């Protein structure tokens, strides 16, 4: 009997203990496990659970389920099956899976080799089979990686065959992996284990980087073979390396110097205490330092001082290391004072430790003082202080020290070059310096060092010299740091596709990503709007465990935001355990960028409830949201928050608030805030200029422009858009021509289409429609639809149907589905009483299936938006509103208002035309405002389309009769009605 699995909650599916207890049922095509619930990511999760718990039963059950649910499992899933069986100790099953694979990649081979290496200790058959597979791999696969050699080297170690190790060593040299620190380190370990200390030491000396573990292996090898003098020499060399000893190192050093002292070479101290007593105390201090028992260490040190037991240089080194661990400058300075008193500050090793301590505690000036007072300096001294300055942001000082080092005749090593390159790459105009350091690295034979070459790749990438970086990258070992530097450079150079290709290559070669890799690739996906690739990187982050990293999770959030998938962005945000202000701001900014401004304020409220304080960028972003919504009251609340957080002094915040007040119709508040900004950048001036222009304050805008120039602030192209817009909205044609010429002649700014649009608009508003048409035709740039749209509106105002028809034709050629072209054309014919032409334009519009955008107006009263359309009666107070409109019309008629029936676009009697004008949406909104707001407050109305001439005229009378200021924002500009006049001067 065939059974089916019913819907099981996801949490149940993820439970290892419950999952493998499910009976082995056959599935029908209707089973929910045959759909999205059996995704590869879920199978991978089960396999990961099996590996972490070493649960072979769970692994086998998952394997069976995969075979049942997946007709063609993905290759990475099969590779993970091999890895699972290997780590659960079942080599047989791992080999069965491998043998049945239809296609194998390098990861497959690496996985099966790792399985044999893990099972090879003491089992010669597994060693032989592992070597056999490696030989087949070399025949079938063009290249191998360090991940391939790792298990092969382990097989060599377990085999006991020296010849096999030498053969693999030769192969590594052939494919260029002999300089890889992992491969060479493994070879050193093998040679030492096989008793070939001389060969191991040769390879050890050739390594570009040697970590503490390798030093320990060499020391132990010498000690085990009784080579005491060589061990002492190697210990001294380790002391000069600048590396910090770990527990094993200290234990080996005890063996080295313990044997050395027992051999009769110990000397007594100056005040009669024997060296063995000091050494014994130092061993205790070392034990405490290794165990992080800092209080006990300091107490022991204090006892030494009180008992007058003389300290030596090792004592001071250990206590200074404790000061670094405790991040205690006070302790470090006390030890420094004692060293000065006893004369140990003149000891080279103690002075170097002091420099290191001060640099680690971010007091590089103190480190420089110690450095300057040294009678003797070695390369470690120079490296420590140069590295300290480079890491503290004092790049210029670091470069100067490097130049002093060269003048002293010292030869820099790879540590020196790496630190200097870090400093030079962070400087502006650093390319020349980087090239000089590169040349010096070649001269001193340091360019081949993996750390130096990676630093060079990073330096060239930061300067966007990717060709030079690519050449170095090809010569360098394929490691994670170099790949990260290249990907960062590609991203900064706006060549994100190469970033993705390199990331794919890394994945293919088995190189594991880190948090920097994933964050860089996510940033690239966001900038390329590559959401599919971004989802794959997100999946990679989950599999590798980096999804909980705040940097990576913030990158995932930013990627989804930039790609416009706010649903996925919200999910990613919810997965962040403790989002910081950057994550919150990213979410807020994403809402705004994707047209969800109202939601951005809700997110901000949640942010404050969680106790996260916003920064300047958050405040500026919310000010932008207020601008988009023209939500003045919310904008004022954001301004109040900025005052409480004391961030109004930030230029970016101040500029955003100025822009917000201007776009919300409160130009006085914008100007008042602008005058209080202490440091005004060009963006603040531009925001104020454009705001004044939009409000019809053309003369004030031009005066502000002159003031800006008198202060020596150089205008940019945005500035001139504001200036020309002011000329346009105020009908200042001659001034517009003057500024068009000035921007080219005086500032070298080539006019763009936006500047010509303002000039054409100024001509059209001034009634010079023919001249505006000639300007558009004479431009070297291709005219935009907005230019023709503005000119067509001017033709409608001037009643020039002949020019209007030509302009409408050109506009429809550019945008055949533009409803405004048909509406303006029909309105123009209606104003000229050419009803047949008007009907023809409307018929053409219907024939093209073009829909006119409905006109509507809205007003905010008591934090609530009230929307109105023409003849709208949906408002609960519609009867009172319509009565108010009648009263208003009656009152303004007594003042002299005459309805302009030309704006009634139907062929009916005059009385009907007047009635049709009374209930336009903006009149309804203003009537509601008169009813609902105190008499002293301004009425602010927003309209999505251009205000009609009759409504514009009526607003002037309403403002005068009711002594109210009315601010109306239409699709083009602000109109500020006061005392019977409009700020636009009737140019709109």
C-alpha cells in the first residue's frame, strides 16, 4: 500500500531526532516533500546536523530521503554526502557515493581524498588507495588546489614513505603551490617527523611566513635530537621575529634555556641573586600569563620587587605583555617607570616591548618617544613603530619613518613593506608612493613574499589600478586575502561582474570565504541589482555560518534593499539578532528608496522602542521621507529629535532639514534654519536656492546666489539648475540667458538638458513660445519629453494652437502613451473653443488606450490625510464641505472674483461651466481646511497635477477675503497665496 506524507511543520523537518524516525515511505508526486520543502539547503542542514553529532544513522536516513525526493541531486549536495560519510567514519559509503557520481568536480575529488586520509592512519590499504585516486585525479583534472594537497600530504605522513613526500613536494613545486604557507608548512612537519631535520630547516627558511606552530615544530625537532646549540640559535631568531609565544613555545623555551643553564652557561645577576632564581620567578609569571591569571601575575611581580629580587629583561617583557592583555595604560606606564629607574629601558628587547605595548594601547606618541630615546635599534624596533603609526591612522608619519629607516642603511623585510604599503594605500594621491614602495620591494627581494604581494594587490586595488593588481594576483598564491583585495578593487572600480567571476572561481577551487568576502560580494550584487546571485551568496553565508555575523547580515539586508525586494529585506532584517543603528538605517532607507515612506516612520518608531539611537544619516534619511510625503508635522518631529540628539550641527542633517522644510511648503522655516547652519557646503546652498525657486521667490534666490559667490563658494551644475529655475518661475528671461552664458564662460560648466529645459520654460512662461521652440530645435542635445511638455503647457496658456499642435506631435513621438500630451492638447483646443479638435484629441487618446491620470488634492489635518477628487462626496462631511464651497464662492464673487470658464473643457452653457469649476479638488481641500483649522494657521494643500487657472485665481481671492495664507503645491511648484497675491507672480 502506497502511503503519502502529510504536511509537516518546518521545525519538525529540521529536528534530527524526529526526522530519521520517520518510516521509509514511498512518495507520490503530490507529496509536499516533492516541492519546495525538499530544497537543497534543507538537505544540507540535515547533513550538517549529522556531521556535528557524528550521527551516521541520521546521515544514512538523509541520504535515503535525498534519493527518494531528488531525481538529480545537485553536485554540491552529493559532495556533502561524501564529506558526511567521511566524518562519520564510514569510508565504504563515501566511496560508494563517489563511484556513482555521473560528474565529478575538484570538490568531489578533494572530499574523497580527505575521506581516505582520515581513515589512513595504521591502514596501509587506505593509504595505497588514496595514492591511486590521486594519480587518477592528476590524469583527469587539469588543475589541483591546496585543498587537494592537504589530504595527500596527510597520506604521505601516515604512509611513512619519504619518497612519497618528496614526490608530492616536487609536484607542489611544479604547480606553483610550494610557496603556499599551508603546503610548505605541512611538508616541514612531514620532513621533521621522518627525521630529515636538515631538509625541514631548508624548507622552513624559504617560507615567506612562518607562524608560531612551525617555530614550535623546529624547536622540538632540535631538542628531541639533542641539538642544543641549534635550538638556542633558533630561539634567538624567534625572539627577533616579532611573534608572540604560545603555551607550547614557552614550554619549549623552558627546555632550551633550562638545559642551557644546567650546562654551566648561566651567569649570576649584578646584585648577587643567581639567574636560576630569577628564571624560576619568570617561569611562574609565564605560567600565570598563559593561564590569563593576570592578578596573580601582578601580585607575584610585586612580591619580586618587595623582596628586592632583581628583575631581568624577560620579567619586564612578561609584565608589559600583561598590560597589553589588560588594555591598561597605567600599568604599562608604571612598568616603564621601573624600567627607566633600573636602566632596563636601554635593553633592546625591553625597549621593543615598550614600543609594542604603547602601539597596542593606541599611544603611538609615547611609542615614538621610546623609539627616539633608544641607543640601539634593530629592524624589529623600526617595524613596531612603523606598524603602530600605520594602524593608528598616522600614515604620513609611517612613511617618513620608513624613509628614515632606509637612510640608516637598514634593509627592510616583508613586515616592513607590508606595514608601509598599508600606510601608503590609505593616503590620497597614493599611487606614486605605492609604485615606489613596489620598486623597493623588488630591489630587496621582498616582492615575492605572499604578504607583500597581497599588500601590493590591495594598494593597487584601492587606487583602481586593476591591471597592475591582476598581474600581481596571477603571480601570487591563490589565497583568501589576495582574493578579497581583488574583489574589493573590482567593486570600487564599478566592475562588479569580475567580482562575481572571481567569487565563483574561489568557490570552484574550494577556497573558503570569510565575512569580508561575503560582504564585498553582497555589495556588488546590490550595485548590479543582481538579486539571483545575491540570493546564492546569502545561501552561501547561511551554509558557512556567517549569516549571524552582523557585517554579513547587514550586507544581505542592503543587497535586498537595493534590488527592491523589501519582503526579503524584512525577512533578512528579522533574522539579525541585535541590529545596530546601521541595519536600522538601511531598513529605513530601503523603505524610502522603494516608495514606502510611511513605513519608514514605523520602522523608526520600532528602532527607538528597541533603545537604538539614530545617527546623523538616520535623521537625514527620515527628513528625506518627510520631503517625499510632504509631511511637515512629521518633519518637524524629526527636527525635534535631531535637536535632542544634538546632531543639527551636522551639515548633512542641516541640509536635509532645509530641503525638507522647502519641499513641505514652509520656505520661511527652511530659510531660518539655513541661516543658522554654521558650516554650509554647496549642497546646503543648492537646497535653499532650489527651494526659493520652487516657491516663486526668484529675486531672493538670485540674491542668495550673489551672496554665495561673494563668499567664494564655487557653484556647480545643480546650483545653476536652481538659479535658472528661479528665473523660469519668475519670468526673468534676460537673467536666464545671462546665467546660461556665465556658467560656461566663468565656471567651465557645460549646460545640460536640465539647464536648457529651465531656459525654454522661462521663455514659454513669458509668452515667447516660438522663441522657446527655436531654442529646442537649435540645441546640440536631444530634447527631452519634459521640455516639450512644458512648452505645450505654455502654448495652452498663450492660446497658440498652431505651435501647440507641432509641439504635441513631437512629444507624442517621444512618448506615445503620455496622457498629459493628449490632455494638454485637448485643453488648449477647449480654451480656444475648438470643440471638434478637442474631441478629436480625446478620440485619439482613447484609440491609443491611454488613460488620463486622475486629478486629486489632499490636506493634512491633525496628522490625518484627507483626499479629494473633483465632485467628490466620499468624505463624511461632504455636505458641510460643499456648503462651505458655495459660501466661499459667494464671498469671493463679492470681492471681484469672476470664474474663468475657459478652463471648463466641455461645450455647455456658461452657468453650467461655472458650476463645473466650483468643485475642483483643490477648492474642496481648501474649503475643508477653512472648516477644520484655526483661523491663524496656514492652509497647506498638495495637488498631483498642475493647478488650473481658475483655481489659481480663486485662491488669491480666498486668501484675501478670509485673511488666510494658502500654500498650494502642484506638480510643478509651490504657490503661496497671501493678501490677494501669489508668490509665483502668475508665472506657472
